[in-house]
C-alpha cells in the first residue's frame, strides 16, 4: 500500500490537507470522496524508516537544547 499526500476542499469549501494510504492514486481519491473530502491535488510520497528516525532525533535535540537554556 502507498501513502499519498493531498490538498482538498471539505463540504464547506474550506481547504484541508493530509495523508491517506491506498493501493493507487485513484483509490486514494475515492477514499477521500467517500469521506466528503474533495481532492484538488494528490501525490504519492515515499516513507522510509530512516527519515522517521532522523526527524525523531532532531526533535529530541530540540527539546534538550530548549531545556539547557532554561
């Protein structure tokens, strides 16, 4: 299953964005429409565990740096 990042409009016409997992871009669009979210753009994104680890690490660095200055 792939992950797709989207921008869309809700039933009130308000802009919204997020991610959805689906077999294809077409399936992702259908899932969003079924949830009353109307996609404007959608693109597949790659998710790797290496990127997740680096983001978590930098977040920890931020917290430690913040507490050291207080």
